[in-house]
């Protein structure tokens, strides 16, 4: 089972970075969104410094949302999901492998380039490590929650708009606690409590996603 789990995750990672390159599109979108903010609000450094963490978190959230519909859609259209349903590995583990691949190809590259964009946004020096750490803790929840939405809309034509409407309200708490955790860790007051809430949201998402998404996929395949 572990071998099949790794094979599914690695396959999705390779497909995401191959021709068509969904991951490249997500990274480009992330960079464009962040770089547009200084042009929109002006070059005032104090203003950019105050909004830098929130802007980066919002851009990461929107970039993650951009690629959610591709988690299951291609496999559903070419019949791969039907083969997965007949394979020895359970659908719950397949869902986790898909979510892991989505995080590796979407959120992880964004986290790696965040320091460069932080320089552009004049982010305070003591906010870099807290931002990266909170993104490592919180962004897996974005992929996990998004996997549920992707499974619910996989059989719908042009389900991208519905997917956004379903998922965005669930993303808001992750965004709020992610920004709050960075601010609290930066000033050294109450950061651990907020970070624990963010981590709990990720663990809760990990607990419910396999079962909810697997059930939705089975309904779509029936």
C-alpha cells in the first residue's frame, strides 16, 4: 500500500510540473498578485510593511484555489479514478496522496519564494521566519480542504466557480489565524496559542478530508 501511495503522489507531482505546468501557472499568479499591490497602494514603505504579511497570505490562498479543480478532474475524465477505485489501496489513501501532491506542487514553491516577495513588500526582518513557519503549518489545510471541494465538483461541468464558492468561506479562518500568528510571533505576545489553533485546523482537516472526499468521489463514480 505504501508503494502505491508513493506512486500516486509522485505521478501527480510529475504531471503537475510537466507540459501545461499547473504549478508554474500558480507560482506566476502568486508573483503577479503580490507585485501588483505596491503599484496599487503606492510605494510608501510603511504602508507596504504593514500589509505585507496579509498580502502574501491572501496571494497564497488565491493561488492555491486556482489549481484545485485539477486535483481529480483529469483522472476522472480519462478513467484513472475508476482504476484507482478497483486498486488494492483504499480511496481514502488516494485522497491523501492527491492532497500531498497538490501541497508539494502548489504551496511549497510559494513558501520558497516568499522571502523574495517579502523584500519587495518591505516586510519587517523579524517577520520572515514566522511567516514561513506559519505557512508551513497552515497551507496544508488549504490543500486538504480544497481536496474536499474538488471531489464534490469533479463530475460537474465547469464546476470551478462552484468550487470557489464552496471553499472560500472555509479558507477564511486559515487566513485569519495565519496572519494573526505571524503578527503575534513577531511582537512576541501570544504567538504560540494562535499557532496551535492554526495547527489544530490543519490536523482537523487531515482527519476529515480522506473520508469526506472519498465518499464524494465514490458518489461521482456511481
